[in-house]
C-alpha cells in the first residue's frame, strides 16, 4: 500500500490541558546534503525525507505504567514526560548508521538526527562538545538563515569554520542549553530492541504498524560527562538509560508517523513502571532512572567543580547548576526544544556527516542572515558585502561543499553570488522543488535565446547574469542538472 504525505498547516503554539503543541510549517522539507560535492547518493523517491509537522510535549499520566506507558493522558500531576514527534508519511526506526552502515534494516524511510531539550531555560548550561555540527545550532544555517529566538543569539554556526573556534569564542555553538536529547543516529537500534505491538513479524515497519524500540535513545547531554559523578552505567559521567522506550506508530488513515517518548520524571515514577520499591537517586542510569536523578547529579558535579576548579573553560557548562533546584525543573511546560532531522544516504558516503538533513525546528526565516527574524534589505546588503570582500568575479565558492556551508548561501547551491543577494531560488530550478531535472530542462529551451528583460522563470536560467540565455548558461545548467531530488 502506498502512503501519501500528510501536510499539516499552521505554525502557532496552542495549549490543551498540560501539553504544548508546536506546529512546523507545511512542505518545508528541503534536501541538505552534507557530503563533499553535494552529490552523494540519495533519492527521495525511494527514501522519503523526514518532514516534521508537529511536536507535543507535556507531563503524562499512564493508566498502568507497568503494562503500557503510552496509554494515558496529559496531566500536570503526571509522573512522566511525554514527547510526540509527528512526521508526514511512513517513517521507520533507523538501523545502524555510524558504526555499521545498515540504516534500512527496518524499512526504506528511516529518520535520523537529534531532538534536544533544555529543561532549565538557561543557555549557559549543557551542550555538545564533540560534534556540535550535527545538532540544531550547527545545522540551522543550512536552511537559509539564522534562528531568531533570543536564546540562539550568537550561538548558531554561520559556516563550518565556526566549529573550529574555542569553547569560549563566539559563536558558542557548543553551548546551547541542552540537558537531554533523543538520539536517532542508528547506533543503538538493533533487531533485539524491537517489540512489535501491532503488525506482522517481518521486521519491516509498515503502514498501520506500532513498534516499541527499547534502547538507549534518550541521553543526558554529553557535554556534562567529564564533570559528572554519574557511574555504574556506561562510561564515567554518562547518563544514558539502556531501556528507555520510544514508540513508532503509523496512522494509516492520516498517513503520518508519530514517534513518542515517555520517560519518568522521578525515581518513584520509574518504580511504578518497573513494579519495584523506589530507589534513592544514585546517579546510576542502569537501575531506576529519571529526569530528577540526572539533574540532581549535575548539582553535585557543579558544587565539586566550584570548589575544585579544573581550569578548563568547558566546566562552565555545568557550574550554573550549583544554584539550581532540580525539583523546580520537572515541569515540561518550562522546557524548550530544538530538532535537526534527516535521512541516511542511499549508500555509505565517507565524505559526509552521515545525514542528509531535511527539516529543522524552529525554522530560520529564509534569507535572514543576521537572525533578527526578518529577511530584508539589511540582509541583502550584508550578503552583497560578504561577496564583495571574499568573492572573486562576483562569486564566493564554498570549498568542500556541502560538507562545509555558509549562511550567505541562501539557496544552498555551493556559492554565494547575486542569486543569494537577491534571495532568488537555486539557478535552473524553475519549479522551486529544490532540484534541477527534466521539467527545468524543458523550461530552459523555452527560454533559450531570450535577451534583456525577461519573465521570472527565464531569469533563473541566466547563470552568468548577463541578461542573455546562451550556450554558456546551458553549460552551467547541465552542471546543475542531476534529476529529481538530486541536488
């Protein structure tokens, strides 16, 4: 059975009971490769892009936690947190991506990436020290602008060189406030971690099926590890419960996939889930685990490093927790979220960052290169000035694109030029579907020979911007043409 995409409208935040629902704009999925050459193997007709439509977050009260975590209601008094990601179409759990390339083990449409959670609304605390280029602050600019919320000011990467700067040099790409994240890079999902709740037993996630993935997919931020006293489960300082449960459920009528996490806020709630007596907070994620236990450990680490400084600037990532009360940060109504989601390459590409990114949340405004929430003449002037200072012949070419990127490359074609200054789509892409294919080729030959003022579609065929469509433009057009979904 073929599954069509659900296109959900709206971008507002609404409130119902204790949960918050964040809507992502419709049809905003874009193919953002991360391999050198921007031509790595990926076909969206074979492997659907991850298209986020909404996120729901709130305190959750299961009817019977020991039997079924996902049956219950949103309730401010609930002992658990529930996070629902709704994606268009049929999306399945990822197989191995990082260590062994087998991402399509459970179906043709695996979703990979990260969803990050800031529980204390404090960008000083938490973050990712090792691979910030795979998180929201490292990915957002690939979508044509900088995020505008105040919490992201001077923290999002503008180009790849920003990741090479020191921890305490702006932009602070490693310091974005994350306390926890959902990890869908495919390192942890194996055949033995799948429980099929509704569906056949062919181990392929299909229309109408519901699976539970019991695996270490919910982590505390890795930036805390070297300053944490958590132990007994994984490497020192790591807090990564091995048996968190993530549900993948496809609705055949709406043709959408909901990915849900339900996780205990306290050890008392986890004791209910396990049918056990509550344990004290001991920093061991391999027995009873909870948001509170993970946060309480941060307070201990912050106190220690306040009294015994390491001399490392990175310890600042935890110090602010010294004056915080973990109990005061258990209400998901005060949490904030980011997401950077995508899909694997069709075949392993060693020159990439493992992911073809297709959606981020929240979305930057296209062309908003200064992150003020608007795309205007100020942004166009800044783009033109960048080309003037760094370009040659009116073009700045990005080395190692698309592994590397540049916020001024608004149309993500590997060059900053007049098309970006004027905030025009990718050259040659007449129908605006983010690729150059046979439809665009037909349009090129209709425009061939045009001179002077010309209709907007033909202006996209004027690659050298000389107000003529000639064989020189044709040669550039052929270089861009790779077929449907191929950038």
